[in-house]
């Protein structure tokens, strides 16, 4: 287990470093110049040069990368080129929106997907099994922002039961309106996420249902449900855990996408704006935090899987 | 059996969560109260980058803070006139080089410090400083020195006559000279002080009780920021905001115009959509060719297809709120037959082809397609080259590497760009350059106006560019609201007069 942990941690750190390099290089390959976003129309070439010097974008790429890594090592994410404000606090200020949104959407997606997926598999021979599967298929094809707009039209504009977007100025100071503001975004992300989850759960369940040990349990007199609960679920859980970890990461990214539809002050809004302004430190900061989250969740997922099924650990260590 | 229970339970949970959330009010974010106790909820797409207008704060900082939190010696009103604000009086020397300002007495900053001449000096110097990113910096380069003989008097000496000096001062915020952080805090003399700025979401202004002038007619303002126009309009439809400062989505107007709960005002903007030729490059170095292209395009039809009944054809670079405005829509007006004649006279009887660099965001792609079909009718073939805003800036604006392009110019009083042959238009007319320079040196506003009118007429006749139309400035507000600015000149949005019934 310890050997596995050490190796897996090394891989995690290596991936993070690789992600940082890739991020840095890809961003610099984009056409455009942050100095342009900063200066008004009418700026002279001298002003543009001065702005570049001030921003540090006139330095060579290796030099820029070096200073960025150096800052990162001290947990300093740099300063926004545009707002001249530090990036770290900017990101942490957005987490009270993005983190609850992600977690709530994830829990809701699991609550919907597990029963529906199991049902779609267990009742594959009835009419509604395939129908549920087809709905899930359809759900995968639906873009989250479109679903968001649809929900806003129905629940906010027509029925007037929920706000159409925005977040209270005092944040979670008054939890009621804050929670309310998150309902539609959470449902949007959860519905999209649950669609793909349902198919995983269904496939995993079908595999287990066809397994020999389950047939044996049935032959020994257990009802389908008893057999499923006693012998099936645990075996189905192993692939589902790794999928869940992956889905949690995807939910996070889904939340980031949906934020701009609902005008939420989360990481997504920050990212969209930073991209349009070529604000490299902010883009790098948000992407790095997102990438790190995805990698760490994947790492924890792997660990959980090995705890659930120790056989994997032996296989992994050999 | 268990499976069914599980499903029932989870469905119940989802429904319960939805109902629970629905129990609140009707989604409104509008604070209660009316008259002087109401807080006005304003929706905007222009969030400040930071709170400093000399450090790249952007359009949003002008909208929220200009006139509301910070004040200048003078102010540009919503109708385009310049009025004294913190300057109680001003005297100009006969040679036009020395300005002596006397300050309003008993003016206090939000921090409690009294306004003195040192603060005025600091305010002007912040704009002209080396690291200033103010778009007004070049206008104030004529400032040679600033003296403060006593606390209430400021004497500014210019290196040359500048008739626009007073107007330019309306953009200069008078700041507390002892303030340290201008990017996240604010200390002005305006009717509101800065409350909370929740980045990515809201900026709150609260009424300042110690204000020296007429106090604000409401308790405060909350600016709500949206990156998405649809989300912004939805916020207005659900009463989460009371007013949208500048409607950018023509398609959204129908849902408000057929509804008595909302009022739409069609104000005058200063934003012009230009078909800008590179006047230094063939074939647009020929006046006849530029005139031909201008006459081949039906501007009214274009405006109508994009904005419906909103917006104004202007026929020149000068918007109606500039003092030297004249209706020049009849100069090079739509006339395809004469366009063909002009082409023949320019030696291009069979037309020609050119590439149009078109920014990739609305309304440029639509307008470019329209131009292409209009020009095809007189034998001109257009190749549309779609580029990003950044590419535009580098390729067109900096390198002048283009034949023709489309762009919007947002500022007022910007006809003076045509006096600079090095500007990306490449328009080089000695007489116009002289007139524009002389206008700035004029002794009276009337003299300035006469010269700029003359210059603008020449520019329009020579079709230096084709001015397609003036954008509408559309404010959509709840019918309960009154007293808001409708023109929003240079993105200012004075909030102190707004009343909610």
C-alpha cells in the first residue's frame, strides 16, 4: 500500500507539473496581446511598449515561465495583468459559489443516476428499461447551457418560482437567497451529469446481473433484490467508484461552464472574462486550480477503489 | 421492491429541494422601500477591472463611479454640455494659457478629509503621470504646471492654448491626495460612497450623508454585472434589476416593448459604426472610389435590419451631442447610379475587388454580409475576412495592414482623429489637419465649432470613411423608475437622480 501511495503521489505531482507547462505554452501560442486589452484606442506604440514592459510580457518565454514557477512554489499565483489585483484571493473569493454548486450537483446527480441506472438494467426486459436508457442517451447530447436557458425560461420567467440568475451581494451572509440562486444551476448540472452516470450504472449492473455468483445465489433461493443487495452491489461498486471520481471532476467543469448562463460569481465567470482579456495569470491560476482538483479527485478515487477491492492493490503492486 | 422505494425516495428529495427553494419571495432582488429610501438595482455588462480610471479600470469604472463617487472640477451632463462642479469659478488669462480655479467651499471626501487644492493637483497629475493608462492622457499633455497658492485656489498653466481643456477636465477625478489604494478602495467627494465590491457579481454604492451638493434621491445603488446579455435581460424580467444601462441585444427589445411594466428610452449614443478605408492604399486613395462605395450602400436599410426603429444615420463622424454636429446624411447619400458613374470616372468601370477585415462579434459579421451584397450591385466584389478583436488591434490599428475594415468608435468629439495622417484611417488632408489644430487653439467655443464644422464637412464630402450609422443608446427600465440618464455619454451613468415609486 505504501509503495503504491508513493508511486501514485509521484505520478500526481508529475502530472501537475506537466499540466503547468502545457498550460503556459498553450496560452502563449494564442494570438493576441494583453497590452491591447489594457490600453484605450488611441494608444501610441510607445505606450504599448511601456505596457508590455510593465506587464512583463516583453521578457522571453523561458524567463516568464521561470518566474511563474518560482511564484507557484511559494503558492503565489501572481497578479492579474488587467485588474492589477492578486490572483490567489480572486480565486478563493469565487470558491463559495463554485464548490457548493459542484458538490450539490454531484450529490443530486448520484441520487438520480444510481436508482435509475439500476432500474434501467434490472428491468431491461420491461418497456421502461429501454426508455430510461434512451432518455439518458438523449441527456448526454444536451448541452448544459441550453438546458440552463430552458430551465430559466420555465421556472424563472414563466412560473416565477426561482431567480433567473445572479448571486446575493452579501453572498452566504443570508443563506436563503444564496441557496435559492443555486437551485437552477445545480439542477442543470446534475441533470446533464446524471445522464452519463445512468449509463455507467446500468452497464455495471448488467454485468453483475449476468455474473455466475449472482445466478448461484438465485439458484440457492434468494430473490433478485436480495441477491443484488448481498452480492451484486459490492461488485458493481468498484467500476462505479472510479467513474464517480471522474464524474465529480466533470461536474466541477460543468459548473464552471454553467456559471455564465446564471451570472454566478464563480470560477467560470472569472475564467471567461480572463480569456477574453488575455489575462494570463488569471487563466493560468483558474486552470491550474481546476486541473489540480481533477487530478486530486482522480487520485482519491483510485485509493477508494483499492480500499473497496484489495485485489486491485495486489495487482497494482506486482 | 427496494429499487422502487429508492426511486420514490430520491424523486421526493428532488421535488422537496425544489419546493423548499421556491418558498422564498418571487425571485426579486429589488430592495423594498420607495422614494428616498429605495435602493436602485442596476444591471450592466461592464464590470470594472479595478476601481482606478487611470490604471486600466475600463468602461465599467466610469459607469459606476464617474459623478457618483468621484467628481471633477467640471462635469459633462447627459445632454453633452459642460458645467462647473467642484470648480466654483474659473478665470482664463487673455493669452488662454493660465486657468485659475476657485474651489467649492465645505467639500468633504467620504473619509472626512476636506477638499483642498492639493487634491485637485493630485487628480490631474494622476492622469498625466508616466504610468497612467488613461485615454485622456494625451489631451492633458498641454498642462505645463499646476500651482496651489492657497487651499481653495488652483492655477494651471498650459504650454499652448487648448479650448477643450475645460471639457477634458470633466474626465479628471479629484481624488484624496493622501489615498494609497485606488484599485480596490475609493475616496471621492460624490453623492455616494463605495460600499462593497463583490468581484464578478455586484458593486454597491451608498448615499453619502456629508455630501456638499444636492443629496442623492435614493438610498443607494447596486450595480449587478452580467457577462451574458440574455442573463441580464432575464434579471430585468424577474425584477432582480430595475434598469439596464445599455441594451446591447436588439432581439431582446420585443419582450419589453410590448409590456407596460417597462419603459424603453431611445437616447443618443456617441458610438459610430464605420466602414473605414485605408485612405493611403489603392483603390481607396482615390476620393471617387470612396464616394462610390459610400453611395452604393443603403445605410438606412442596414440600420433597420440590425436595430429596427432604433439608431440614427449620421453621414459623418460627428454625433448629435457634439457641439459641431450637422446633419450630413445627404452628402454621398445612397445612389447606386451615381456610384457607378464615379467608378467609371476613377477608371474602374468594371468595378474592383477588395478584402474587408471584419471583427468576429456582433454586429460586424451581419453588416459585412449586407455590404457585400450592396457593393456587388455596382460591380464591387468583397471578400470578408473575419478576425478577432485582438487581431484587429494588431493588424489594422497598429500595423495599418488592411484595405478596408469595419469598426465601432465609441467616444464623443473624436472627429479630430481625421486630423492625424498617422492614424489608422490614413486620411491625409493638409487643410483638414490645419483646421483641426487651429480649432484646438481657438479663442472661443464658437470659433472652435466653426472650424470643426468646416473640417467635418470636407471629411464627409471626401468620404474619408463611410459612417454607416450611430448606435442607439437604449435604456430599459422598470416603469416605476424615473430620473435616470438616457444618453449615457461616454458610458457615464449618474444614479443620484433616480427615484423608484
